[in-house]
C-alpha cells in the first residue's frame, strides 16, 4: 500500500483509480497489471503487439481458438476464470496449453445471474473467459466491458454457434475462424488428427486493417501449431471428402 | 500464585460447603469444610462419604477448571502482563518490573493475592510465593502454611524467598516435594529416598555430572530444581485479549448493505482492541443470527490494511448470499445479531509485503472472489478442474468445488498433481487419441441424434452385421451428409458394477461444412457426446 501511495504522490497518477484496481497491494502487481499481455506461441503473428489489460477479445467460430488464446495469454502466472464454460472440454483446453492450476470455473445458475458472476470475477482474475448463457443483452455486455477496462482484466468472450446475439459492440480485438479443414479422418478409418484453420483478426488501432493467419488448430497431439511451409491454396475450406483421403491415416 | 484446591473452587463450591471433586473414583480436590471433616485428596469416594456424609461430589472437568481460571488470569494481567500458566489454578510471572512499580516483591504478592481473591469473590484461598526460580516459588506458595521458616509471616499467605536464597530454603524440604513438578517421575523421587537422599539439600549436594550420568535427564532436572535453578527459561504467553465483538440489532436488519455497514463499525472496535496490544487479526469468523436462531458462519482470511472496509465488504458478501440466496436456504427473518471473532491474531506489522514481490500463488483477491461467488451461487457453482483419467473425455476431468481445494497452498510452478502433469499419466487403452473434443456434454445432458446409413435406415452396431457406414446425421433436426467418419469403436467399462457400467460405441463423424462431432451409441440410441469446435 505504501508503494501505491508513493506512486500517487510522485507521479501524479490518478491514485484513486489505482487503489480501486482489483486488490493491488504492491508496485510489482501494479507493474504486472499495466504491462500488455503477450501472445506467445503460434498465435503470436496474429497479435504481435499483445493484448492490453482491460481490453475485450471476442472469439467466434471456434472454442478451440478461445482456449488457445486464453492459454497463451495466461502463461503460468495469471489466474483465469471461466464463466458459463460448462460444456467446454477441459481436456482439450489442457492439450491447447491451458493449465488447470490457475483456472476456476463459475457456473451461474441462470441467465439472469451471469452478468453478476462475470462482474465478480472481473474484480479478481487476470483473464475472464465467458460464454453467455443464451442470448446476451447488449447493455450487460457494455457494462462488463467497462468494468473489465476499469479492473485491467482481459475479458474473452466466446461466441458459440446460435448464441451470437449481442455481437459485442466495441470489442478491442475480434478473432474469427473462417476456414477449417480436418485431416486424418477417412471413410471408416483413421481419426481426427489435426485441423487447418484460417483465423482472421480485426479490431481497433493497428488491427483495423485486419490480419489473417493459417494454423493447425488443433495440431497433432492437440496443441496449436503454426504452419511452417506455406501451402499454395488459399481456400482450405473443403467439405468434400476427395482431398482428405490422401492425407488420411489408417 | 496458586489458588488452593482449584478444581473445587472452579466447580463453584464456597469454602463453607463440604464439597469434593472426584477424578476416577478418587478425591482430587476438597473444600475447606470437607477438609475439616477429614476428607483428603486421594481418598476413595466411599471413604470420603463415610467421613463426611453431607459431602457434595462433582466429577472432575479440566475444561471447566481452565475456563474458570481465565477471569483470574485476566485480573492478574492487569498487574503483571506476562503470565505463564502451569496448570489451571496455578500460574507464574516474572516480578522484576511489576515489583519495582508496586514497591517490592512483598507488596506485589499481596496485591496479586487481594486481586485474585476479589475476582473469585472470596471463595478461595490464594497463596503467592516469590523466589528466584519457578519451582521454589511454587513450593513456597503451596507450603505457605505448612512450613514456618523465617521468610514469611503466617496468615498472609505470601512467602518471599530473598534473592539467592532458593537453595538454602529448599535444602531442608523432603525430597517428595519434587513430585509437584510433573516432569519428575515418582519412581525417581522414591529412588532418591531409598538411596538416602531424603532432603532436597542432599540431592543438590551431589555432583551434577554424576547425577546426569546415573539418573539421566530426569535426574539432572531434579538436581537443578533441588539446587534452586530454573528448569527452563520462562515461556511467556502473549496476553489473552477478548477477541469477540458483537452487536445486537433492535430491529432486524433485512439488507446486507446495512449489516455490512454495522459490521464495519464493529470491526473498527475489534481492531482498536487488538492494536492496543500490538496485534492484528488474520482470520476472522463472522457469525450472523436471525430472530429464529438461523445462523450464517464464515471464516475470512484478512490481509494487511485497515479492517473496517474489508470486513464491511466481506460481511456484505456473506449476508448478500445468505439473505438473497435460494429460497430453501434463505433465513426466515432479518439479522438480529452480528458477531465478529478474531480467530487468529498475529503481531501487527508482521506481514509486510515486498515492494517488488512476485505475485503469490493464490492472491487474496482470487480467494475472496471465490468466496464471494460461493456466497452468491452456492459452493457447487465454483469449481476447479482435477485430473482423474479415463477413456471418455467427460470423465478425464472432474470439477471439484473450489471451497474444498486449498488454492493458497499451491506451489508457484505449474508441475502439479491436480492437473495430472506432474507424474506420468497412466495409459488408458481404448481412449480416443488427442485432440479431444472442445465441447463435451456430460452423460445426462446429451442431445439425441439420428444416424442413418446409405439406405436411410438407422445405423446399427453389432457383432453380426457388416461394417457400419453412416451417410447422414441429423442434429437438432438438421440433416447433413457425412463427409468422413471413423469407428465405431466399442467401449465396455466396469461391466461388474451395475451402477457405473458403460457399454457404448463411439463414432467420429465429419459433416459437410467442416463440423466434426463425437457420437456415442448407448442404450440403442445415438447421442451427441462432443463437438470438435
């Protein structure tokens, strides 16, 4: 606390705001809270500048992408809360690098109470991954985004198919899986081995013009992998079985 | 300072009542009236009652003895702040400072005696002995009446042995005096007597080294005591403080905010009391009661910083979850009593945070948020994953309530057993290889799906028919063509257990449009078990 007061006195920072930030008690925590969260690993080219604390990231089209992003943001130090992530595959999350030791899951009993739950976790955790139960109200989303900014917590919203109600106005970063192509599965043989996806990032500032990245999500073994040799084809989306048979493993 | 026959006093007898405290059919303590009737410590119950027919008998209760002694200690603490309780009814304290203040050992001793007697309402005989060491002081207090050496005036119940005079004073006492010290075994006292060392002076005259060699540590201890030396340095307890504050509301409080506000004032009061002793509270018990005797209890670990705001917030969280919780658990009336108990105290200022410290394993804020969410939604709503292992993705990870996991106790490095990463995960033959489905539906929450083969018939899996060839899959009524599939892989688990047995076939399907699903055939129907999203 003394450290905080010292900073307030010397730097002319808005001390009251600092004090109100979730449970900060020392300058080290303040420093950690103000540093951008690096996106490490294969997702790095997508967000090389990292994610600023307090920003909101919306992930659409793939739960695996949300898990991979949270995993790379969290590292081993940060605490992650999953609100309404009931059916999210924890084993898949682990394969994607999301540690379980600093992961706490909150299941609000009904859709009225999930904004309360998210708000409570935003006060304390470093990263909050939320999956709105049912249709999210735009008003709630806006309020939670403001709160995340106040508390310097990264809010990761997972849009699942059929629940894209509010559309998350004003999100700082949007990630979306636009193309996907599974490998390894044949006509009655093999197994789902890896998936090639196209991820598109858009958002504010430098992200305004958008970025595109092809990834193995998940790669062999379940983790996200970067594609080392660029493949000529730009439309890897394929629904017919012809291309797959060549790569299928039996 | 010794209160004579403390168990009898603690049992509530006055000296005029013939009463005795029995431990295991033997008299453990007697009142003055019983003593004059001939009842002695160590008599059998029947003998004692024969000597004194009107004797009232109470069973021994150490908890009662200790409890009743607390007010006495509190009264002494006012005079001498640093106390050591030897047993209920008997305590020692260093006198140098207080003696100087009150004008000598004798004055202090009389003062203590008066204070204790006043506290007990004159029900007890109090003896005070002052000496260089604890043992001599205790013997002096115990024997204030029986012995009549030069150092005390009979009747005052106070014995002051002058500095350096302990060994001389003890020299003529019988060796059996050692038995009042619990750490000296009775056998040893008996052995001394049989060896002809009948007084403490004779014991003390033996060379210390040879006593140690012959009688071991117990002998050495007895030798030290007999020589008027202390057996150990004084172990002084932190003074006991009243750590409970409570507040009764005249009109029941219905709103958590109002109760939290009151709790803040209460906490400030408790903090003031603690900080006057140089203490701070680290674990606080918050108890709220309603008119109808419903209770909510919760322990809160407190960090550094002023208690008022943090306690107010915690009480608000606790009561918010309780007063506005699910109807079944909600109390039927407003809160009428609020009690704060400092369960753990530590010297204030002992928990200084480092300026550039690393974030701790489980920051207080996380623990607090978890407690708050538990208060809002119940303990089952807040979970942490734990690795269990298994063949089905839904069973490999179980969610255990966070309340049952000590998050603060976790090491800072991520090699852990809870996540199954520390050791080698044993192989589970028949487990689907990674990647695992990113959406997993638990067994009770799966949607029915329709899987049809090329002829439009329901896909069956059994030993006799040929390989199953799924052609279309309908999920939520939407029918889509199958682009690729693998399986079905049968899985039979725990066939011996009627409750947990599992007999199923699993099928990975890739549908047109790129969606991959894990389907499970169980009880003759296909279910959607997971999505590779």
